């Protein structure tokens, strides 16, 4: 009979116990409800355990409980029922430690943040599961080539050289243009990128881009003046790239950047007969761009081949020159001179190399 009653008690305790699953790689079972207590056992991620059923107690009717004065009046503290003497274990989801049993049936405690409770009702939706596992000591694959020696990882550096559409904006000469000659601007870019924090897929990179662009255009005017415009732009700005397709040997990357042209200069030189005069015009502007790249991985060790294109927009800009002019009939102003350009759009194609580590 004693064995039957004991078995029935154990069976009932399991029936009414609450299920919870371990959400971290390894959670300790502590002999006491404190972090520095003795560890008696370890639980692994995904393991379902039984916790004290009081965790699932409802507080909807707590307001109906007798007041302390009423409790004292009724002298309920004299009752020997453990429900009223405080000897019965009480637990809540707000506690830092939740009581459970180890393999030997002794009471132990598990850290609340390491568990997800199966309430089987809407209370499950209110639980928060931490995205960072403080117990996960495993190294992420693949391991660095020089492991166990330290080596920096998650970086990309690009060197690309390309050509853009001709720059058609020019100085507004006093005489009409009879003939034009455009050259395709040469565009050089250096990008330095780092993998974004918490990017487990190794796709999103953020960093900066340095660009240098040079072009030269020539014009022949109806007043027999020959002109030459040479432009130079030096830009620096933030850049973000994302791998749309990521294969073992091939990748397709989309990126965007905003170039801040800290140095934007056009040198205008006019010549007629034996006379020649040049003036320099400068400005400061922004130029956003969107691009698409194809990466052929590891054509050399840690060197990728890059083929791509980008589309850039340059807003309306005003160029100014503070130098004085001698030939007043060639320029709109002999003193401080300026001219404005319209918004321009250009499409570029380029090739280059990337080092990724």
C-alpha cells in the first residue's frame, strides 16, 4: 500500500507539473537559487523538463483574497496546512530562478532566462527569448585559415577602374559652339568595407568609398576661339553593399553610396591665335549612386575579380572662380565669375579586383 501511494504521488506530481524547454546551449541546475551555488547537473538546448506548477498559477483572483487584517482575525496562521504556513514552494515567471528536480529527485533551480514555458495559452506570447546565447562557447564555422592564431576577418577591399558617360555640361560661352569633342571620364574607386554587426549570413557590408574622376572636353566656337575644359573630382562617402546571390565561386552584389565631392574643379582654357587664358572653377556637391557587381571568387588566393556598373545622379551645381580675367570678351565676368550646371545622370561600367578576408 505504501508503494502504491508513493507511486500515485509521484505520478500526480508529474501530471500537474509544467513543461519548459531549454533555450540555451547549456544551462546549469543549481543547488540553491543563486548564481554562485553548486552546479549539480547540466541541461542541453531543446531538452524539455518539468518545473514547479506554481509558475502557471493565475493571479486573476488575487484581489479577492482576504486582507492581512482578516487573515489575522481568522487566525489562519495557526493552521498546519503548508498552503498557509508558507512551506509550500511558490514560483513565478518573474523569479530569477525556477524550482525543478534533478535526477535524484532533489529540488534544484534553473535560471529563468534559460527557459521557455509551455503554458498552452496566450501567456506564451508574452515570453521573451534572448537572441544572444551567453552559454554558447562554440566557434562559428568556417574557422579562419590561420586558426588558432588570431587573424582579422569580415573585411573587403576593392580597387576598380571604369569609364562613365561623357559629361555634357559646360561653361556658358559668350559665342555659340560650332563643334564639340567629348571624352569618356575615367573613374577610379577604392572601397573599404566591414561585415555588419549581427550579420550571420555574411552578406551585408558597410564602409566607405573613395572616388577620383577625371575628364576632358573641347569646344570650337563661332568666334574662332578654341576651348578646353578639364574636370577633376575627388569624392568620399559612406557605402553599403549586400550579396543578392551568394555561391561558392560566383556572387551578385548590390550596393549604394553617397559621394561627397570635397574637391570638384573644372579648369576652362580658351585660346585664339597667340592669346590664351585659363580660369579655375570649383564647387562642392553630393552625388548618390546605385550599383550592381559580379564577383568571381578566388581567381588568386584571397583575390576576387569584380565586374560591375553603377548609375549616378549629380544635382544642379554652381561653379565659382575668384581669379580675374584679362580677355573680357571671352568671359561672362572679368572679376569673380560663376556658372551653373543642370542635374546630370551618368551610367558607368568598370572592372577591378577585391580582397576579401
